[in-house]
C-alpha cells in the first residue's frame, strides 16, 4: 500500500507490504489487491503529485523484487525536496535500499532493519547456475555499495559484507552503531508480513507481532475475497440471463 498525505509544503508517503514489479502490480490493481503491495509506476504517480515538497517516507516492508526496489530507491533519491525515511515496523531486504536513499533516516528503538544476501529461483544446467551465482554476487555488490555509503566512518566494507552474508537483524539502537540513522523513542510497531521465505533469523518479538497481525489480515482478506466472488457471481448470473433473453438489456 502506498498512501500520500499532502500539505502546502510537506508530504508523507506510507509504503507497506511487498515490493513487486510493474507487471505484477497491474494484476494486483485489477484484482483490487493493491493495498498490500507497491510497485515503481504506482509510486512514481504519487511522487509526481508531491514534486518540490519535503517528503517523509514511512516504510513497513519485507522487501521483494530487487529491480523494483532499486527503481523506487532511485526515485526517492531524485526527489527535488528534502527526504526523510522512517521505519514504521520493519524494513527488510530490498526495502532497506529505499530507506537509505533518503537524505535523513529515522528508526524507533523497537523497529527493525534487516539486510541479507539476494536470492533467486532458477532451473537450468550447470552453466545457468554459475551465471546465476555471478548475477547474485553482482547484485550483492551493488546493495553493499549503498550500505557502505550510509555506514558510520568506523564501519568497514568487510563488516558490511559479513552482515549481509549472515542475514543481520538490527533494532534501532543497534542500527545506530553501524549506520547514519537517528533513533526515535519506541512506539508500538507492527511488521507488515508480506513474503518472508528468504528470511532466516527473525527475532521472536517480530514473529509474535506478525502472527497477531496476520490473523487480522487473514480475516480481512477472506471477507474481501467473498465480496469479490459474490460480485463476480452476480455479474455472471446477469450476463447469462441477458443471453437467454430473460433479462432485458
């Protein structure tokens, strides 16, 4: 979900859920499921509405597509007003590239950053697998460049590399030890679950909040699916009736 709130000279954007590519975004929008996702073309439309304004980006995302996340990060980087990124619950994987694209970065004490190695799925022969490994290593190099640029002066590239390799979770206070961030007082945070298949070391506190939120989300999604199915069934019934001449056009 991306929500924009405007004032005369400031704007706020809320980015929640999985980061997906534009083609997937078009499908999700068609199915009225766009609230749980964000994709580059949709975010560009929102950013175009707030050109020249100081922008605060609130992030609560598990990550997702690397090219989509990088595209969004570069859009934030190009924004012609001052940008501040704030972690609402957690900011994981490629979503961290969006976070570090902002001029200023803020994270509450009880929110989380997570950085890890990029992953992909592939089917092919040995040559294909070797190419995939080279590709993933190149992607990781690019991600680490961003982390190194945002790191504190005493944090070495080797440290960043080890953190990425080992999938590192950081609270707000821990993030300050490594990166140029401002730590905010704790507020209640809830991680937007999204896809987490590539996460290995999720903190217990996040898992507990995640399960609670997922239960509420599942009930909401079930109700939405039932409404969509009922609406589709009604449309089919009407179309059949018109075809049989039972119902006038």
